[in-house]
């Protein structure tokens, strides 16, 4: 399962559309991401689309914007 999570993270990262979060840490076989840049859609739209088109269960928790100092 870790291999699948790493492959998914690598593909998301290489698309240039996502920022993979915490991929350098030892973790459960999961991938956390956020959108890179501004788009007309958000992470909840992606979760809905994956559920509608592929039947995937994609938990979605909105993250707070990063504070800049």
C-alpha cells in the first residue's frame, strides 16, 4: 500500500497542479494534497468528481490558508 501511495503522490506532484503535503514523513498509506495556484475549482470539487466518476471515497477537510509573515 505504501508503494501505491508513493506512486499517487509522485503523479500528483509531477502534474504541477497539486502540492503534496508531508510526503517526506513516515506515514499511513495515504496522500494529502492541496491545489497549487488559483483555480475555478477547489479540493472539494475534485473529491466530488472522483466520487461521481470513479466511485472513490475521498475524504475532504478544508485546510486553513497558510499564514504569511
